[in-house]
C-alpha cells in the first residue's frame, strides 16, 4: 500500500523554495518513484509555514505565451523562474 504524500515527502529536502511573506512560502519537490510515473506530475509542491509542510499536491508545468514556466497552486501562478534552487 502506498503511503500518503505528506508522509513520503515530509523528510525530503525540496529542490526549490519561494517565500511569499516573512514566514510563509512554498516548497517544490522532485516527484518520487511513486509519483514520477503518473500522468500530470512534473513537480510536487507544498505550503510551508516555517515549521511544517501542508497541502502536498502533484503539479503539471504550464507555459505562458512567451514560454515562461509556472505551476498552479490554488488560484496562484507560481513562476518557476522566481523559485530559488536549494543546493
């Protein structure tokens, strides 16, 4: 049986982060072996409040007319060129 997403990703280092305000942001994860083979799963994203992650979801990368890549998290567009890569 497959573990829930929050259990699979809670101890994984994100590949990128974006701060939306002083203590709240979004973390971007590379899909694990379970999610990487599913349709429409290019990235996994979760909200981060400075202490814990919440609302893990699979996301497909979309492109604007000018070729700018983004994901949709709720009603927001998170542009990937604004996400900081985590080393």
